[in-house]
């Protein structure tokens, strides 16, 4: 036998914003409850007016703040361990009390509502509770059947939420030197002129500042009144209180809280943001980033402060020490420094012969080492400086389906003169090349060889996953008396796709190390690059829309170029087949057929 699904009454959260212009419907998910679920709602921001007139919004943001906290606490998990009835020797059992009490008190003025279940009491369905007027609402549902399931006895289970029905979007930017409140409409994203803005303490409801938005829908509260920005999220002892920012226009109300941080994030758009450590920023300029033990490292340090106008001198901060910390062992060297009147200091030191190799972090600290600003890094390594330079020079003209390529090779000393009679090794490899043209990123230039017929999954592997078109070859060469040589690479593979000829020349440097230089040489199938862009990743059977662009090898458009577009249809068939031992596997086949339709035109 299959039991019924357990009862369910669930809002999407403790609080939500509903667009007034879209109807202001509050969704709730119900399952296996009474045919009609009882409930109550409280309208906080409006009061009864003269009959026949619109309702008027109250001026008390503190009441809204209190109700947000009451709804949050009503949904918190709570209970206690109690002795089971009729038995003192059995272990304690957990008595669930979450949602056992109503969020409303006896003196709260509420309006009774009833939420019907059109599909029956056992159906799983989402019901909309109409909230037809703008404002802040507290809605609570009660169900004895839900209480019997979740609380374990005949108590009623309460489920509460709060919702803001509005057409106002309130945006708050809290800055150290200045802040901004911006009010817009939700339906048209237009600035709201003349909206009354109030900023209050989000914990006790105390009004801190009020003003009206200007012609651009913004208003700038003074920094001294609302304080400096901080990361306080909750109303707990020892943590600064967030700010409650509201805007009113007529009977409409909108608000936001400075601790809300679950909206649109820079990461949603692949935008990288750094960590904010304060208004001060330190930067170190090195004479070079790589050193050997025993060499002298020279650096110049700058300390600045971010302001609305740009950068300013650091102000009250005075750097007392320069710290050099080894990243691998955390070994720290500390040197006393003093910033001059321009917020700068120069420093030089000889790296000890026995210094650890690796990365060293540079930082400026104050005398008590309570404030620390990292400003850069440098490397200490063991290496030999190269004494020779190698060059691989391909032909100047573009290579279009070449059968052979001539290369000029040169090896010379940095002090001057060619490396006469130097032996070198030339390695070559031909691989497919992916093309992406700046300004045409949404076009595909990757040509694919299309063959009509039926092919298995293994036979239709994409060309990019195939092995190189020509295996690597090694050619030993000896340069002439001038340190140069010309060689010809023959029997290059022909292809309808762009390719890269990868050439590497290995040589023995005068410092005793093997060095190599690499050059990628493009091989083109034609003098034109054709790209295709579709209007979307899906298309209807009756119409396929696409664009074709013709570019030269430099990425410039080619005008009046005749283009012949041929269409193919690819169908993929998959089926399951039984294997030995009761296992199954899938077999896939693709059928490619050329269509009669074609497209002819000029760019």
C-alpha cells in the first residue's frame, strides 16, 4: 500500500516583494489539507479612512520593522525535550513547537481570509492569495490537519509570511563620504520624482533622516547623519544595526534594508570584484620583479586614500615598518620606514645569500602592527640569464593551402654576432586552428566537413578532438657561418579547415642550458573566412534565419562577395540494446541529408 503525501502549507519565504501592477498575488503551496484553509492578514501601512476615499499610508516604519522580526521569529525551529505521557522511565522525547503559536496577538486587528483548494484537499497545488492594495502585509494560515502531522497532537499549526505589494523600487548605496537613495517604478523602471524617503535604524525603528527625491529620482542623505557603512547583518548585541530605507508616493510604499545581499550579484554577469579592506591603498614599484640571492632589491612605496575626487594623501595613517614575508614559510623580515610628505618612501636591501627561494609579499604596517596594507610581491629564484636569441621567420604572405613552406632560422648572441655552425633541432606539428574574429564573436568560422549518409557515433567525432593532422617531425640542422639557415617543410597536409603549423627550434645556449623558441604559422584553406550566425539555438521547421559574413584573412569585411549557402539536415537516432549479463548500452547513428533549398546572394 502507498500512503498519502504528508500535509503541506508553505510560502516561498518569510518576506517577499510582489509587483502591484501585476496584481499583487501571494503564492502559497498547499497539499493534503482541509478543503478550505483558514487564515488572517494584517495590513500595516494603511488605516481605515473616510468611506469612499482611498486608504492613507501611515508614517511609522518602526511598526513594519517589528512585524518583519515577529514573522522571522515565528518560523524559527523551537521545541523541548519532555517525558512521554504515562511513563517516567522512558527516555525524553522531542516535543515540536515550531509554528504552534500564531504570529498575531489578541489585540492585533486582522482580517479573516479563507484559501480554497479547487482541486480537492489532497491535491498538490499553488494557490494565489490576492493582495489588491499596495502596502506591507502579514499573512498567516492555520491548519489543524497540518498540526496533527507536524506537531504530533491536536494543536493547530500556523504558517506566516510577510509581503510588500508595491510599484516602487528602492535602491540604496551606502558610502563612506556620501550615500544615494534612488526610487524607480517596477513596471517601467522610470525615476520617481517627489517620493518621500525615510532612513531608520533597522533594529529599533528610530528615524535618522528624511527627504524627497529630485527630478532624477535620487536623494543624497548626509554621511554624518547615517554613519559610515558597515557589514552588520542582524540585530545582535555588539553588531552595528543595518539601515531601513523606505520611499512613499501617494498610497504606494517601497523599502529596502542595507543588510539585504541576495539580489543581483556581480558574479551573475561574470564580473570580478576585489576584496574591500578600507579606503587606503598601498602600491610598490620594483626595479624588476625577479631576483637572485645576493642581488639588491630596490623599491618605491606609495600609500594613498580613496576619495570621491580620486586619490588623496593617507591622512592619519603613518607607516612604521616594511614587512617582507616569505609565502612558503611565513618567515618575516621587518624594516623601519617613514613616509615623506608625499606619502612615499624608497627602500633598498641586499638579498642574503642564504635567503629562501620563492615569493616574498611586501606590506606596510603601523607602529602597533594593527593595520597592514599589502602592496606587492617579488620572486627570489635560481636562474641563468640567456645569452642568445633565436628567431623563426615564416614567409610574409599568407599561406593558402601550401604544399611546402620555407622558413628562415637565425641564432645570435645578445652581445652581437651570429652563432656560427651552431647545431639546432627543428620540430614541426600541424594541428586544427580555431578562429575567432574580434567584432564577430557570435559568428562561427569553424568549418566542418559534411558527408552525406549514415555514420555511427564514433565516425562523427568532431574534428577538434581528432589527433594532429600531421605527426610531429624532428629535423636536425646546422646553421651556416652567419648563424642563419633556410629550410623547407614539404608535404604539408591539405585541409578545408584552418590549421596551425607549430614550429619549435631548440638550441644550446652559451650559459649551458637548452633553450627553445616557438612560432605558430597559420595555414588557410582559402583567402576568405566565411562565418555563420543563427538567430537562436532553436528554429522552427518552416523557417530558419541566419546571417553569413565574408572576411579577408585580416578580419576585414569583403563587399560584393558571392555566397552560396547549402543546407543539410542531420537526424540522430538512438536506441537501447541489451548486453550480456543483463546490462544495457545505447547506440547512436546520425543521418545527414542535403536539402533542396539553397541560398544565393552577395555580401
